[in-house]
């Protein structure tokens, strides 16, 4: 997302207007990564639906569903799974 602020990266003449409309609707990061507040609420709702539909025997917490980043393999400055 940060790279796209450079107008020379995207070969579209009027993309900036659409970018601003998207930011207004979805915030500055529409593909937010991790278990932030926005994602936590969505994923917690999904976990509830999984249990209601019989896909899990009990309601699982998000901590049970996702491995902490610190348990991944570190390559350079970032963790990978």
C-alpha cells in the first residue's frame, strides 16, 4: 500500500480519485494483517459461525486458531510459517 502512493508505480492516469474513495470507505489499509481490532471482531464472528454450523465441537478462541508470530521461522527481519 505504501508503494502505491507513488504515482509512477500505477500506470493509470486517474487512479488517485479511486484510491481516495477506497480509503474513505475502507480505511488506510483494506488488507490489514494480523489480529488487530477490526480483524479480531470478524474472525471471532467466523469462529462462532463455525461452531453453530457444527464444524467445530466447541467455540474456539482466536488464540487457539492462530499461532503467535513468535512461533514461526524467522528469515531476516520477518517471521514466516
